[in-house]
C-alpha cells in the first residue's frame, strides 16, 4: 500500500463528524490536529513535519 503523507493518515489527526438522522454520523472533510497544538485541518491537507503514520506501533 502506498503511504500518503496527508493529515487524514496521521496519528495526530482527529476527524470531525456531522450528525445524520437520529443516530447516525457521517465524516465531513475536515478535522483538527492535536500536536503540538490544536489547529484546523482538511483530510487531504499535506502533512506537516510532525507526521506519524496511524499504522505505526509503539514498541515498549
């Protein structure tokens, strides 16, 4: 699989949702980044220098 360096695939990205009906939610095209400070981002925004893939596992 090709690794895309966009906000949506980053560990620090939090997706925003819109309520759709009584009990369903849909992804919208935006979210926010939580590292090093909170800032608004779109799903397809080019990732910043703090990018870490969501698939990266912490080894302890």
